[in-house]
């Protein structure tokens, strides 16, 4: 077990009494750059899939000729990005009288917010889905009914 320590005061670093008992892991700077790029992109593009963000960051920063022993599994990076996004999202609502935050819904995805007899119905669909429904002769509907 390595007992080496470093104390930072401003911009200066003071080594502790114990020396490192292992070689340094190569390319840790690149690994940290990938993680930072994934976090930043996940916060800036909330509708982009996390796996796509991780793939883009890895393609941008990795050099295939170098080893990266401390690089996280891409699925772990994607989960971390999704957890980062989850902290920025509004909390789940427990009652029907709430203000809908449009910033977390895709453009033109909320089609209608209907209030009837004290009940609330939110209708979500993309324009592509509505075009398909318009062309269909028969509709089969299945739903999960949940009372909030």
C-alpha cells in the first residue's frame, strides 16, 4: 500500500515523508480529460445519449498506441454522466398541480397539457410519430395508468 502524501499550498506542492512505492500510472492526464469532457458535454446536451457522449470524448482524446490502465469502462462513464444530469433535473412530482419545466422536454415533444374535471393529461409525441399515426387506418392503444 502506498503511503505517499502531498500537501498543496496555493500553487506549490510539498511532498510528505513517505515516498511512492509503485510506478506512476501512465496517461492519467488523458483519462481525467476524458472524464471532464464527458461531464461537461452531459450537462450541456441533456438530450444526447450518454453512450454517444462517451464515445465522442474517447475518440477525441485517446491515442490507440498508448496504454490507459486507469481508464474507466465506457458504461461506467455513461452512468456517471447520467447521474450528473439527474442532479440537474427537477424532482419527480407527487401531485397534479405542478409547473411543467419545458427546458427538460425535447423541442415539440409536449403536444398538449389538458385539464378535465380535476384530472390532468400530458400528451407527448414527436412530429414523426404524429405523421405515422395520421397515415394509419387502425390504432391499437396500450397504456400504463398511474395515479399520482
